C-alpha cells in the first residue's frame, strides 16, 4: 500500500497545493481533474498573508511576484455618494506586520504556477478530463476509486482519497453527505479591464470596496498592474448553479444607475462580464471517513465577502499534508487530527463572510448606522486573526 498513490480529486487551488506538498514529501499522487484544461475563468483573487506565506514557503515567490500585484491600500466608500468610510494600508505595511504580502492575482496565473510546480515532480501523475465517479471500497487497508471519462472508466487502488472537488463535491456525496448547496440570493458579476481602458480618474494601485443598497463593488489591480479585476455583487433571485454564464451589460448598468458617477465608471469600464450565482452550504457533519477526506470548498465553501475561500483551501492542504507526514501509516488518525484543527477556523471564517454579505447589502436607513460603525472600526486590526495564521 505504501507505493499506492494518494488520489486527489480536483486540480483547483486546494488540490494542486495538496499534490505539490504531498509529492515534495515523497508520496506518489494521482491528481484527477474533470475539466480538460485549466481555463481562464474566475478572474482575480486576493491572497492575504495567511495564504501567500504558505505559497512563499513552497518556493513560489519569484514566479508569483511576476504575476501578482500588491495593492497599496484598501479604501471603503459609500457607493451612493463616494464618501470615504474607512481605509486600510496593504502593500509594505501588510508584509511588515505579517511577514508575507497581500497579493492580488489572476486565478489562472496562480493555478498555472502551481500546475508547473506539480509537473516538475516525478511522483505526481496528472490526468485531465477524468472524474472521480464512485468509491468501491474505503477501509483500513485501502481505497478503491472509479475514475471515469466520457468513454472509459477504471478502478484505481489508492492509499487515500482527497476530495478537493469544490462546492458541489461529488466525493462528499460518495462519502454519504447528500446535502445540496443553498442559493443565498447573491449574483457575482466579474470582469477584467485592461489598464489602458481604465478611467484615468480611478485609482490603479489600490483596492476599493464600494457599498450601496443591496449591492457592492470590489476592484483591485492584477497582473502587475496591467489589468483591474472588478467584482460587482448584487442581491438577486436569479439562480443558475454551476460555472459562470455571460452577463448582459445593459442589465448591470441599469442595476447601478443610481450609484455615484465614479462607481458607475467602474461598471461601464468592464468590457465583458461573467456571472456566478453564489451558493453556501450548512456545516458538513464530517469531512473524513476512513481513508478519505475533503479539503477547501468541498469541505467548507466560503462566500467571497472576505476573500478567503482559496486561502483556506491552501491552509487546509498545508495542514493536511503536515498531519499525513506525521503518521503516514495511520491515515484515518491523520485525517481526524486535520479535521479537528481546521474545522473551527473554517467555520469562523465562513460565518464572518456571511455576516459581511449581510452588512454590505443593507438598505437605507440601516446603511446610515452601518456606515457609522465602519467609520469607527479600525479595519487594519479587524482581520489580524485571519492574516496572522502560521502553520506550526
Ligand atoms: C466571485 C468570487 C470571488 C472570490 N474571490 C476570492 C478571493 O479574492 N480570495 C480567495 O481566497 N477566495 C476567493 N473566492 C473563493 C475561491 O474561488 C474558492 O474558495 C476556491 O477556488 C476553492 O478552491 P478549491 O480548490 O477548494 O475548489 P475549486 O476551485 O472549486 O476546484 C475544484 C476542482 O475540482 C474539479 N472537480 C469537481 N468535481 C470533480 C470530480 N468528481 N472529479 C475530479 N475533479 C472534479 C473542478 O473542475 C475544479 O477544478 C472567490 C469566489 C467567488 C465565487
């Protein structure tokens, strides 16, 4: 069984990080991804120091700094009148305080960096266009997993199964959790603006969060300042599960027509929109069963209102591999310790993200009280408990 691979389902950020760390620790891995390639979908990601610290520890700093931007600060503004509500310095101040940078990066750049590092290892086999479709056996001795493509399927005997297969995790379902994600009434509109098309009067080197009735907008630089990533989240009953669909420009322009001109300029600068319906899920009763476990969104999806979903997937991968390395012959114990350690933090961050969603989308007159509270809050300290995470 020692030579059998760890089978990782899903080459998202969590699965790739786990494969890289396991491979480097000397464990053979089989990484199965249902898509046929890593597509340029998903646009930007903010990577706070809790995540960038781990990626730097993996020796990826030089490559990632070729792609990432380091916004100077985050400004929070009222979307109806452009009043500044609060701000927080990012840039050098973050790196000084937490020993790692606050990056913003295109998701495809991060995934490609991780993928290249994984491909450089001799003991990780990567198969695209295949998905985990059944678990035939999962006991103290081994796991037997069926991997299928459109035309064939094969049973793979593996040392353990790691479900890094995202919000709609099929591995979780195969482990017995039949619950479904819940639509919470948010739509995320995402788009990229090449820097040459970005309005001159809007900042190029800072992140902004605009709050307005039943909607908010976030924008930040990526690709070393060569593009601005824009996310506009609206409260909306339209629910379309799965990957993004194209967003109609007229619809979003109309949605923000009563906002301040600067905020409207942000929206109108975006040439093409992709729209995601945002789903949440109740806490899973368990993440692990014998020789199988879950990580990242598969275990605990996080609404994007704290920019922590990918960061948590990276933290999960690092914690899981540390525990596997401690007791490679007692994997069920390793998975239990991993889950016990990760669950409270994941739940706390999920709840904080949910609360941000509610606060961001309040309606007048509650927005008046909300703005007063934000004005009095020292944003720079508010998330120390998230950013200071260090894996022991
Ligand atoms: C609008 C928006 C903005 C966000 N912004 C941020 C941010 O700024 N910072 C941040 O940290 N997070 C952010 N997130 C959250 C982040 O995108 C996710 O939390 C993160 O991608 C989760 O990574 P993962 O590896 O767990 O899952 P995923 O990225 O979902 O990867 C899962 C992979 O598994 C594959 N798969 C699925 N089923 C199978 C199967 N049966 N077999 C094999 N493969 C399978 C999928 O194709 C996919 O490639 C944002 C999310 C949204 C929606």
